[in-house]
């Protein structure tokens, strides 16, 4: 066999083991007994030790030096393997294992602290997670900005400077729109009534089916914080249920279906190779956000949802499809990012971006995080945080060490705005299908333009190739402004 063949055979085993590690994480967040947390942290550390040893195996450097790419696919495989190897060798094995052990343990501590509204009980392990990620970021940055090095793990090529500049361009238009919407004479009403868990979960499954989720290669479970897990032929999703707020469940499900369909839609020839996963978290979020917002919250699709919900749940205080569409998209300065409307959502992300960058750079002490969060939230949203689960304890991300991840949510929204503009040009009759509860023309377009290519191209090039133009925040902001001007009679 050639050096390329040897390298790909080795890589395939590494990718398979990484999937096994991911399955341990899925189990931990869904069905693992609570008493198993300490043992699971040791299991995760052991798996990370095996994976780190494989990712830094000296033979990889030899194979990379000898391998020759026969085509663009092989060239992309080598590019991604080289990038992974060069990052992995900068991080000591002991550090990689300790991060895996501590973040696994911290996740359970966070969940318990969130349930008990116990910030002091969470801060010590959070401080340890931050210390470890600072150490990792410094090793990866090699004299550069550690936070940039962490961002690069989720969105290759992005930096805090470029992201901050984009946020600076977006914020004034979002704030101006928010002020107009909240001051509008017309204010939609929300739903009223009780929506039982069993009924919500049945409809969530039907929504997942409408968006093309392959139940032969996936499943839906409950979790504290909704997520998707896996790739290839096993991509699972989770949601959560609040019996007075069904949109929480329904749109979390559609969102996670977007992630899972990206993984399931990748060319089968790429399975268990570096190309066999989403190219970046920003591109991943573009899929979940366009499924959830531009498609799932559209007037056409919510019209179908309205009829379905009347049949399933009876009367719920909204008289017609237009009022239901307005209720789905109602703008309120709420506490929870995952429940935020499209006007406020990116402001949530911008706040977290500033806070976590300060934490990693050492400009904000962990003991001061709650106060900093609460002060910033009051300034940005005009609302005082009433309890920690509505504040700094609401998201799982920092407990599991995902520093640098939050800005990819807004990058995903930006990419989704670009994809939506191109989609509407290519599929002009889309609303007729959505009005029947059929998202397949849109999902087929996304599968062909984005999903099937996996990691073949760099993140921005993936969106440029799909849209035919360079991504920018303009299409997203234009879409949001037009949508909410119509809903609120601005």
C-alpha cells in the first residue's frame, strides 16, 4: 500500500474511536446513572489518552511527508490530517487527558448546580476548567492569542478581532430594530394552556420527520441542554420539554435535526475520514439555524404547524395562523439564549463572546463572573437576572470547556442568512411546500449545496461555493429587519 493508503487506514481507526468517545458523552447526558459520573470521567480521560496518542503518532508525520494526493478529495484529507496533527503535537498528552477528565466531571457538577441555583458550588470546577483551557490555548498559540487558538478549534481561520469587528457592525442594526419592535403598538400574544410531555414529544418526532431526519440512523431523547451527537450512520438528537412552553421543545428539535442532517447528509464515501464531519461549527450552525428559523419559523411552515397544534392540543389562546406566526416569532428580552427570538439571539452570543474572551485572557476573575454577567445582561437587555439558572448557569458550554464555541452561533446565523438568500432564488416556490409541512425542497438543496461535501472545503469557501457570493452579515440583517417589520407593522 502507498503512504496515503496507510495514513487513511490509520485515520479510519482513529475516527472510529472518536465516535466511541462521542457515544460515551451522549450516554452521559441522556441515560447514564447519576452515580456513575466519577467513573465516567476516568473513562473519558482514558479514551482521550488513546486518541491523543494516535493523533500525535510519529508515523503520521512520515506518512504526510510521503503521501501524494491523487485528486481534490485526497488533498483535502491530507490538509485536515496535517492540521489536526500539528495542533495535537502542541498539547501534552497529560493535559489532553486532564481536560477530558475534568470537563466530564464538571458537566455533572454544572447540572446539579443549575438545578440547585448554586453558583458557589460550580465556581471551583469552572476555575479549573478555565485554567486547563488557558494552558491548552497557550500551547496551541505558541506566543499568539490563546483565545484565537481556541476559536480555531471550532472555526478555522476566524479570530477574535474579525469576529469582534463583525459583531460591531451587527449590533447597531439589531439594537435599533429591537427598540422599534418593543415600542410597536402591535404586540403578539403567546400561547396559553398545558402541553403534555407525551404530546410534545410525538409532535417533535413528526417535525423531525418533516425536516428529513433519518430515524434508521438516529433517535430522539431528552437532555438538560439539547444537543446532537455523532456522524456517519449514527447521528442522535435530544430536546427538552417545558409543559407550558411547547416552542422550546419543537424548535430545539428542529435545530438539532439541522445539525444531525448535516452529518447524515455527508457523502458516504467520506465516512470515518476527516471529511466525514461538518467542516466547522459555524457551518454546522448555519444548518441548524436555517432549519429552525428561516424555514421552521417562516409564515408558510408555521401555518401548517398551527393546524397541527389545533388538532393535537385544542385551543391555546391564538385565533388564526397569522397570530400563531407572530406568537412563534414574538420578540421579548428573555433570559435564555436557546429560547431567544431572532432579534435578541445574537446579542446573547455577543455578551458571552466578550465574557469568555475576558476569562481566557485573565481580564475577568471567575469569582467575578456572576456579577459581570448580571451587569452586562441588565445593560444589554434591560432585565435584571432573577436566578443563576437564568444567568451564568444556563449554558452547558463553559462547564465542558467549549471556550471559543459561542461566537460560532452568530457566524452560523450569518451563514444561514446567505444560504437563505440563495435558496429563495433557486427554489422560488418553496413556500408552497412549506405550507404543506414539506421542507424537503429546502433540505435537498442544502444537502446538495452544503451537507454532502463535509470537510472538503474551508468554512467560508463552503458557504461561498453554496451561495455564489462571499458571506457577510448583510443578508441576515436584511432578512431579520424585513421579517419583523412585517410582523410588527413597523
